[in-house]
């Protein structure tokens, strides 16, 4: 489960459940559709399905997204991931 939130100043935040390992050169990969990929490291990526139509334009126009990993209500780690636009994100998930 995930949430994408937008601060009033336009900054984007992705809230996800805690992952087992630390991110290394994370990247948010997106093509403008309803699916995105959060690449955390070579051993860990998250497929984000059913992105809301309201979030899509903001994701296409942003340079980065703040990622918050939580366990229950506690923030475990946070980091910034650049947003990389691609032609077809699903082709990278094969």
C-alpha cells in the first residue's frame, strides 16, 4: 500500500511501508500512466499500480519525490528520489 501526497508548495511525497534494506541511488520511474516503479537498489523495487489521475500531472512535472518509509505510525527512513520519465515503465518490469 502507498500514498502520494502533495504539499501546498507543490512538493511530492510518497509514503510506503518499511522496506528491509536501505536504498542506494533510488529513482522513481514513470511514464505518465497509472503505473510507476520505485527503484530502491538492485535488490529492491516497488511497483506502484493504480496511480490516481490527480497525481499523474504532478508526477510528470516534478523533478523529485520525497519517499517516507513507515512502520505503523513511525517513520523509519526518508530519502529523495529523482523522477525519471520513460516511454513505457511496464517494459522495465518484465
